[in-house]
C-alpha cells in the first residue's frame, strides 16, 4: 500500500519505491530506500511530513504514493 495510507505517528517500513529512474534516485538520496523505517509526523490532504534517518521531510501526495510500505 502507498505511504499515504499510513496514519500520523505510525512507523512503517518501506518495501519498494516506484517511478522514473530520476525520481527513484532523488528519493534514495533522501533516504527512501527499501527496508528503511519511516515515521509519519503529520498528514494534511494527503501531503505528508515524515521523519527518516534523523531528518524531517515534506512529501506531496504524488511522491508519497510512489513509496510502498
């Protein structure tokens, strides 16, 4: 299921990142790789603020839907 389905405060594990090579590379550079844990800090209209590897990152709904948990 996509990352957008996770609730605020929930910690989930990334299973797969989809999209074009450039998009996957960009997300990987931010730490979004398979088997990484991500905590959803907050969610507003599908847009997320997540915590990954001591960083907080904002993702729009489109990007968050490419990350499978």
